[in-house]
């Protein structure tokens, strides 16, 4: 290793930096622009330094720069915990490494850590598009390693070498795919994670949160990414039934709705199966929280999940990777025919000093309607008749937020309606809770699955009624029925008018179908699917050790095949002239007249000619070969004449004639 | 016959004897040698281990997060590494090392060891490294090509030397694995003794002249060279035509014919010990040859000459090296 070579040539440095920048690009985009700018400047500086042969900067500058960058990172992420902060730190370290990238060892380090960066990106996003990122990142790193090796072997100045490096790298990547595929299919998966993930590590805030204050879902509306997909056996449920239950919120402090910590249900305490059950597979995108979404009311429990008293499904671990589970829901049962007194208290509690106008209205309604159902119907009618508007453009509400919304602003979206409606109900002493989750979804008719996007997030209310238990009431439906019937995108007026074209939507839905298959077959390939594949191949249930053995065996087989392909002697040159010449040499050589390495072709032909019948012909053919190979005669006719003549020549020793 | 110290004698001594014997059995050491499965060893390089550790981290992280794309990346990298292992092996496999040898040099000078290497297949081989100790040479061989690889070895003592165990290795194509083969060419290399730095002048008339008294230069009849005219040169010595050409006065210099025979006897040479006497004798041989004289070398019972010229010099130096 050339340890003290101060000036590395441009090629390996440029490839290494390309590998690093490419692998780091998604991380850099997620970082504060100041920091990613710093990293990019460092990389650009190194590239210029390679061309202009600058020396490495003094140590104190490097240390100062790196330290200040790390401090900046810690400030902007509020510490060095969390995956974003950790990968950001890794990017910064590699950026700092750019300033002292002056040895072959450093280049190799950066190129291989780039591979690591590619892997860490998938902790944040595993969408179909990222397969391109994966391939590009690995390709660039392999090319960088090739360029570094080429430099070490001292032949970096070959003409057109960059393109050759790229081609060689692509070849290596292609050749790696069979072995990688076998490993992917047979590597034993963990049914349980090795170690738990502390919740602080989860810092990418996507999806529903476990609290709700009016306005918090608004960000989700702008997020068109899929939240989950559900594949139904039989048709999809009608739009009015597509309420996917998420966190159920009981406690309201005047600003924010929060969960109550209710006991879990035991598996025996679940709803019995019915006749109108929905049976479906959910393919949940990672959202870093524990919610699992299901239709009301789950009959079965997914693995590693529990269900609370209010039918809220939670996984034991945060959902950090695509998760698939099979569900069966019975929409018919009555949730809690009897309401325990503690829960009634919990479901009617309100801060007394808030929303006096709402309180007044609720109390007057209470005195007018003895029946809860009539009261609710009246309030919904009131929503319908008064000028309430559904809009995502909202203004922040103050201390008496229900008052302001119901009597002054009257413009908002589901959270505002759900929260204000729940406040009216509680003032009217009707047990009420707020449910957040998703509502609706797009039915992919080609793929037979329901696509639920993050923008389908919704909030509604459940009231407890004598005789029907907890009953869903959706005040938003009263104001904006099409929100419920046709989905969130139908009421987002003007928001996407520039891009909201039919063909574009169609394209997006088609893409999602691919994404769905990708999720089902690549991302969702887990221990269970692996077992299913083995069963499909005719192998019974296999333990982890058995799986490891199968992996070793199939890996052995595929490596043997690959090794055979690599190590097999090339069948000959691609040049037909050369091939014909080598065949001729072999044929004559079999007669014991092999060409010695020291002989020129013509010298050999002249030496062996006397021993062969038609030896003159051999000399002639060899002369032709000399002309083509060493002369400047490149005509196609001459080449063809040579290959034909060489192919037709049969060396017969003098004296043995065939009759 | 000694091994060249460059071949890391100390390292070999450290290696357990059992391993050494296994190695002996496993390696065919003499030339010509075609590198095959049994002769090729392969291990990850330091960078290879580093990448392995990195891949382990990637694997465990991806498994724990149940992250299939992360796993896929890890597996692609692992598969690439497996491929490079095969490619490193392929770079060596089938390579033919035909013969090695070197032109003799004096002790202390570098041996320019040459190894003839053939590539019998239609595939280029690049990134090959020939090494012995710290000496290394990077080379590549064209498809169906042959080439001569040179290696600088530095012997310290005179005599016949085995080049020792040489190593041909490659980390092609990514530097993850190092494949190598050992071989020990049997053909030894001759190292002449080093000439003494400041030898006494030649022992004229067959007698060693001690004390280094220089014999005065006498003029002879043989034309020797042209030199710049000096005051006192007789007129008939001036080379007029040449002077005109060079625009300055040149005179012809004549010297006595230098073929006077000299006998160089090891036992009569000055010097404290045998080695010093051999060095002085070596210097004398070189001097006598440079002066174009005829000489006889007596070393022990052997007597070479009288003769002159390159062949005689080589014979004498070889005799001195072997003494």
C-alpha cells in the first residue's frame, strides 16, 4: 500500500466522492441545509484538490470544522440520539474525512462506508423507487473500489478507463445478483427483533400521533404517501364502513385530546366471528409508532399485537418496516352494552372553565331533548344548516376553541368538527370519545386492494348510547358528505389544481399497484412468507437451523455455478480470425508440431511445413494471418478468406494418406 | 548456499514447524510451475476484514429492523465479495512461471532477478505482484502473452544464492482478498564478491607490490587517445586535422602496450583476512580487465588463465565467489 502518496490522482478520488455523495444524497436532503452544504463543500474541495494538487489542510482547521459541524448537528437535532441524527453524524464524519482523504486506505474506507450509508437510508424509506438508489449507490461504490485498485496496480492512465470501470462495475453488480437473490430468499429471518428499539430512536414523525389538538392532522393531508393497503377477500366494504380505527382519545384538557390508559383485552375477550365479517390483509407502511389499523371490530389479533378495551390495536414494537398482517373484522357487535361508571366519568369529563358559549348551548339542548339520539340528530342538523365549511385553510383557535369554532370561525376540517362536537356532547352529559384513524381509501380495481393514503387521516366521534353501546358519529360527514363518500382528495379544493390531472392520477395509481407488489414480495418477505415459500416448494415447516442449512446448501450450489462461470477458461477470443488461428495451432499441435512460445508464426509454419502434406498451404495461411494481425490489412474479405482457409486446413503427416 | 536475507528469514523462523511442513507438502516449489488449486492460498486483506465487519453491522441492523432492502444491499455486497474472491483466485490460476534467473552482480549490488511468466488463456491478468520480502513489482500479462518480471533482490554475501521463497500475489479486482502462491526457484543466482573500495595497484611481474606504489606511466608506441595540448608536447604529437575540427590544439597520446601479463594470487594478495583478500583480488581482476591486460588467477588449487576478456573475467569472478 502506498502509504505516503500525498497526491492521489483524480480518477479514484472522483469515484469515491461520487459514491459518497450519491449514497448520502437522501440523508443530505433530510439534514439542515447548512450541514449538508458543509458536507458538499468539503467533497467539492477534495475534488478540486485532486485536480490542482493541493495539500491537506492543517490539523487544527480540520478538527475545528468537524467539531463545529457536530455541535451544529447536535443543536439542530436536539442531541445526537435518533436515527436521523446518527446518520447525519455519519455523513458529517465522512464529510470531515474528505479533508484528509489522502491515502488509499482512506479512499477505501469512504467507499465502503458509503455502502453502509445506502443501507441506513432504508431505515427511513423502502419505497420501490429506492431500488434505483440502491443499485446506483452500490454501483458507484464498487466502481470507486475498482478505480482505487486500478490506481494501486499502477495502471490508472489507460485511455477510456472511466467507462471501462463503469462497465466492469456493472458487470460485478450483475454477477452478484444470483448469489444475492439466493441469500435473500433463504437467509433465516428473525420473527422477533434481537433487541428492542427505544422510542427516542424514532424521530421521523409520520402518520398519526397519539394526541389530537385541532390542526394537527393538517400536515398529514399534504402527505400523499400511502399509509397502508388492504387486500379484501371479496369486495371492499362500502365507503361508509371504511373507518380504520387508530388511537382512541378520552382525555381532553381544553386544548388537546389524549389517550386514556385502559386495560388490554385478553384474546378470549374478543368479538366473536359473525356472518358479515370482512377478511383482509393489511400491508402497513412503517410509521414508527405502534398503531395497527383495522376495521371495527377485530375478531382476530395479529401476532405480537394487543388490543385495548376500546379496540385499539397496538404492536409490541414500533412499526419500522413494512408489516403485513391478516385481519378479520365483524362490524355488527355492540361495543359495551353496559358502560361502567368509571368509564362514564372518564368520557364526560371536561375542563369547566372553557367554552362557556358551547356549554350554554349544550345545556339548553339538554333541557329541550330528553333523548340522546334526538339531541345528536339535532346537533348534526344544526351543522348541516348553519354555514359551516370544510376547509384545510384554518386559523389557529384560542383558549375557548370550541366556542370560537362553533360560533365564529365555522371553517375547519375533521379534527375541528370532531373536537367541537365531542365538547357539545360532553357538556350535554353524553359519554363521548374521539377516535382518530383513517377513513376511506382508493379502490385499486386492477390490484383488488384498497389504498389508504396518509391524506385519508380522519377524526370522528363515538358516543355511548343506551342499547347500542359506543356508536360512531361523524360530524364531518354532516358538513361534507363527499369527504366520506369519495375520499379526502375530492374536497381538497384548489390545493392540487395544477397537478390534479386525470392521467396523472391514473399514473400514480398504476405506480402504486407496482409498489403494492413490491411491498408484498420484496419488503414483506418475512419469516412467515419464507415458510410459505418453503411449503410451496414441498418442504414442511422448517426450524431456523433447518433454514440455515438450506441456505448453506443453496448458497453452495449457486456459488459453484457462479464459480464455474467465472473460472471456466474462455472459449476463445471474440475475434474470429484469432479463433481460427488458435484452432489451427491446436490441430497442428496435436500432430506433435506445436508452436514453441519463442517462435514467430511464420518461423513455426516454415519449420513444420516439410513434415506435413500440404505444408506450403500452411505457410501461405500463416502468411495471411501475419498480414491481418501484424500488417495493416483489415479488409473483411481477407479476414473471411483466412478463416475459411484455416478452417479447411487438415494437417496430414507425410506418408499417411487417407483413402 | 544461503537464502537471500530479503526472504524474511525471521518470519519463517517464527512460523510453527508443522505449518512449514504442511506448506512444503502443499506447495510445489520448483520451476516451471503452473499455479493450480493446490498452490493458491487466499485470505481476506485487512480491508476485506473491515468490509466484513461493516457487512456484519449492516446485516444485524437490517435483520433487527426487519428491513428487507437493507438486507438486499448487504447481500449484494456480500455476493460481490464472494465474486471478487473467485476473481482473485482466477487471476492466479493457470499462470505459468517458466523460469527465473539473474545476471550475476557484485555483493552489495541489487540483483535484477527476472522471472518468465506465461498466461496460457485468452484473458488478461492484471494486478499481479511479485514479491520477496520488501521487494515488489506489480505487473500484468496480456491474453496468451508472456512477459519477464523483474525483482530487485539485495544479497549481502558472495556465492551462489537461492532466490529464496518468492511470492506471487494479487488483490485484483477490489482489494478485498489476497490470493497468493509461493515458489522457490531452484536455479541459484551467482553473486560475485564486492571489489575492494581502494585496492592497491596490480602486482606487476607476478609479484604483489605492497604499499601501493604507482608505476610511472610510460609512453609506448600504441596510440591511446587525443587530449588537449599542453605546454611541452612535441610538435609531431599534435594532431593537426583533429585540432582544426575542434578549433583547439589537440595532441596525440601514446601509451605502452598494456598486455603485460599479471598473475593474481589469492594467497599473495594483501589483506587482513580471506574476505578482504578476495575483495582486493576482485578489484584487481576488474582493473586488469579494464586495462585490457592478460592475467592469471590463482585461488587455492585453481588457476585460471592466462587469458583476457569478458569470459575470463566472468570465470575468475565466479571462482572468487565460490572460494
